[in-house]
C-alpha cells in the first residue's frame, strides 16, 4: 500500500487571496503597516504562528499571540463572505477522486492549516471521505519539521519508503526529505518549480492531470 500526502493551500486550493487579505486586515486592525503581498505568499505553508513570526519585524509592539488570534478571526470572517473563497485548482477534484478510488493508494493531508480549516475545506468540497489521515498545524510542529509525515505513517501503517508528499512550497519538499519520503512538487502553487527542485523534489507536476502518472512511475520504481 502507498500513501500520498497532499498539502492544501497552493496545492489543492488557491487560497492566497484570502490569506493575503486576512493578513492585511490583521495588521491594519492593530494600526500596523501591512506586509507586502510577496512576503505573505512566501510564508504560506508554514503554521500560522511561524508565518506571522516571519512577518514580525513589521508588527513590533503587538504580541505574536494577538496577531495570530486576530488573523484567525479575519480569515474565518472572509470565509463566510461570498466574495471570498478557496477555489479548487483545475483538475484537483478529478485527481483526488481518481487516486482515492484506487485500492493500492491511500490519501492523506499534511498542512499548515488548522484542523478547523481542513474541516471547512472538506465541508465545502465534499472530498473529505477520500483522506485516510489528516495532519494539521494543531497536531505537529510547522513544516519543514517531518513530524506530520511520521504521524501519518504511524496512523496508516504504510512504510516511509512508500510515501510521497505532494506540495507547492519548499517547506513541503524539505519536510518530505527530512522524513525519508518521496517529494513531488506542483507548478501551479506559490513557490517556483526551481525552488522545489532545489529543496528536494524529484518530479514537478505541471497540472493535476499529470500527477497520477508521476505517482505510478515513482511507486512502480520503488516496488
């Protein structure tokens, strides 16, 4: 049995607009200059406290915990606004359903989102039943720490040699490498393919339709 661990933001859903807007509102709420869009996009994939901490020089004078809590409030307010949404990337649903329907592959999540955020995503998309294991920022240290991968392995019983992490940031690739898992980058996310290759990706999927053939190649080689 093989295990495919998906990142969420930038891999399954395009949430950068909501994340940037929530971060902008958070800093504004406390009278602080908003971080540049590029700086916010760069930290997508990290757990929220670490992501905010990376932007902390801008937020001096306000406690990190305060900024984190305000961000959560702003993000979930945006989620309920019809003008803002996390959109599935083209081909995501079909790919997840195809992989999830196989009897030789299990699907999992390893994300910097909170468990509440993943639950909201599953409720909105109806895809939750495809995922056997869900690892979130509530359960483990931030990427690139390999704990989320190791917990998914312990939960599913799949050997680490038969695990592949699919993600869009160098944090995903570094996490996979640190855990001893395979690393597949996606070209449609928030870090450039060259960055993903430098961080340890062995393959880059240009579109979701090409992901399953890459996984089949990796697992056939390793079996």
